[in-house]
């Protein structure tokens, strides 16, 4: 069966979503995702479909809409897309205007990832309005907090549903992403002894100590990572991304702190990576008797993903996409998504959606509406065949 979805309908859906502010509360100007959740819940109610609302945090609910299948007791196919966006500071367009120009829809979240959510909603709507049942139930999870702590997708895993596979919406240019990196972010602190800057010999300069730490990170540690690479996502990486130190221009600093971003590749365990960093810093301090280093626990820890291209969900998405756009590739990407949490729970997951990651989080974020329509049709055709 060939699915055709109306572009004007998709445009209206996406405009509705973009016009609802849902900047993650972890960012400046953020608001809870409640209004987005209200919209999704009302969407399913209008279609006379069940929708579960789960309060992940106060005013921050997930919504899981349920489309029944022919085999209604079979494990479901999960469609998952996050409702939150990044901040709107320094945007050059109205972030919530949802203006359409030249076949593109502009606004914060238009690309990342309300376009994917709109495509999934349009696919569900096609089934409901045409009286078609997919082989197995399909759940659409509209989730909170992907941009900061992944609380939404973790709550989906606690909801008690059984999932056979998942499509996670992100801007992939309608390609199937089967592998991505994980991340470990933590703080490393050097501790010295404060003194007056006129007598620096009476203190221990924490910034000087941190210079040794940074040199080791950007020398031996980074070089070592370049020697092992995953065929789809490339090598692991390590970067120093923030630094703080000192209290006054005339005081020898007793503390200096950096934040690091370590991107892990499939096959690495993120907890073990943090442990290894801590051990290496302890060894560095032991080799330098004047160095006192503390490696703090991770404030972000996420996992890499590596789904087999031969899994049913990847094959079906790739086949449906190839029928719409011609050449279809399975890719790896360096960033992380909600999919890794699902894969870690044993749910084969593919990351797929309209738009380019190059447009995500930009000052004039946009998505091509034709891609959103194609994504909806590809998802619907996958739903028609999954579990047959």
C-alpha cells in the first residue's frame, strides 16, 4: 500500500507545534513542556485514540498515544520524538512564528525535532482517518527533556509497555542512523594553596596545576583516542570545554576547574570511561608531587548506540525511504539521541527524520516541508509492514 499524506495538513500540524514555546527549563527562558503535551493529548483524543499522560516532573508530562494493531497483544512499535527545544537567544527570526517561505517552515524546533513529531502525528492520523490497522500496536511517545537530561525517554522505559522496536525522530535528512556516540561530561578540579601574589612562592597555584592537566588531556589522552575508530561514527573524542579559576588579580588561586566532554563510541562503557579518566588523573598527580587533582562524578553520562542494519526496523525504514527518495544509506553520527537508552534496554532503534542536523539549534532554524511529508509517508509505510 502506498501512503499519500497532504502537505498542507502536515504544514498546519508543524505550525501548531512550533508556535508552542517549549524551550527546555534547563535553558534561559525555558518553560515546562506542558502545553506541548496538552496539544498531543488532544490530538489523540480527537482521533478517539487512547493517550497516557505521565508526569515526569511537575508540569513536564510525557504523552504516549496508542494506535491499536491487528495483533493487539503483540509488542508495539514505538515512535518517539522529544517536545523540548534549545534556547532562542540570538535568533534572527521569530522563534515561534512558524512562518512558511519558499517551501520552508522557520522557527525554534522546526527542525529539531518538531518536524519529526509532526510527521509521526500525521502518520498516526492517516491510519485513524482511513480505518487502517497496522499489524501490531503503534505507540507515539512525545517526551520531555531530551536536550538536557533524557528524563522523558527514561520514563517511557518505566511505563510498563513492551516494545519490539523504535523509530526515534531526529533530523537525519531522511537517512537511517543506526549508530551514534555516547558522552561523559564531568568536572576536573585542581586544588592549590592561596597566597598574596607578591609572594607567589608561599602558595600553590591551582591554575598552573590545571595547565599540566590540560596539556596531558590535549596530548597523550587525545592522541590515544585517535588510534581506534568505529566504522560509522569514527574515533572517540575528548575536549576541554569550560574553565574557571582564580578570585582576584592579586591572589594566587587555590582552585581551578575545567569541564570536559568525552564522546564514547560503540563498544565503550561510559561508566568505565569515567573511571579510567579518574585513574589516569590520579596517576598524573602521583607523578607530580605538587599536583592535587579531583575528578568529580559525571553530570552527564550517556551511551553509544549500534543497531544492526539487518534488524527488521532498519530494513523496513530503509526500504520505505528508498521507495520515496531513491538512494538510502545507513549512517553513523557523532551526536547522541534518546535512541541509545532504548537500545540499551534491548529495543532495536533507528534514528530517522526530516531536516538536517546542520539546521538544528541555528539562529534561523528551518525545515523543508516536503521532507516532513516524505518522513510521514515513510513512517506510515513502515508501520504498515512492521510485525507482519
